[in-house]
């Protein structure tokens, strides 16, 4: 594997898509310095859609970026919270979002974003991008859990804003937590990694 977390993330996605078994599922996660999350995911999206940035994607592997911030307004829970607006407290809105958002995002992915045949193919990579825009309403672990519960077999990659602290992931540099059994790329991706 390459010496940078950015390259190692892409290589591990390709390795899983080529058939390597994951801990439970072929799920990969990497930390990204929060201030460069958008630049990093734009680069990853470019790689996924054919920018010829290494590693080269094998012909039998497909990669699909899904922009979580664009999927958010399509969920019922988001629209309910917007409709309630000042009718309820910010704490209740946050609690409602935290209770339902991951489930509804995955439902939208399954219904509208990922082809049914791809849901069962490890050779199909799904990049879940801009997860930082969903904070504090959902976390990568909740999305992984829901994808696992729905029996999605695609290779899933999530770059998240935060850090890797001794094997625990820290979202937006908050408290470190033990994490869903996804393959963790030691990181984070920094500005320097995007310049290489």
C-alpha cells in the first residue's frame, strides 16, 4: 500500500472490490482533516469518475459517488424537521434527526441511487461523500450499521472529517470512540496528501 492515507484508502477500496473479505463487510473508512473534507471528496469523486489518478480502476470494478448532503433533503425526517421549524425545540429536532436519518438515507440509496444488481456486488464501490455536512445528526458508524442491516454487499468507502486516535475514530476531533468493524486506514488525509 502507498504511504499516504489518501492513496491507501483508494487502494483498499479496489482490493475489497477485487474480492478480499472484510471484517464483516467490505467497508473502509479514513479520517480527513475537517478543513479539507470538501477538497478531498471532490478529488475522490474525480478519481471515481475517471480522472486517471492512481490507482487505475480495473474494468470489472464500478465506483459510484453518493453525495450525502444532496441526499439529505430527500429524506422524510429532514422535511419534517424543516416543516416544524420554530414549532419545536432545536433539541427535539436534533433528536428526531439522530433517531431516523441514517435509516432514511440508506433507504433512499437503496431505492433511488444504487442499482439493485450493484447492491449485491462487492465489485461495486459506493463512496459516501460529505458526511461532515450531516453532523451531528448521523455518523459513519450508523450508516455502516444500517447498510449491514439491509444486507448491502457493495464495497463502501467513507472519508470522514476527524482523526484516528489510537485505533479509535474521532469525528470532527470530538471524543474518540470504538468503531464499527470497518477497515480503518491510518490517517488523517492532510493537505499535503492531496498535493502528491
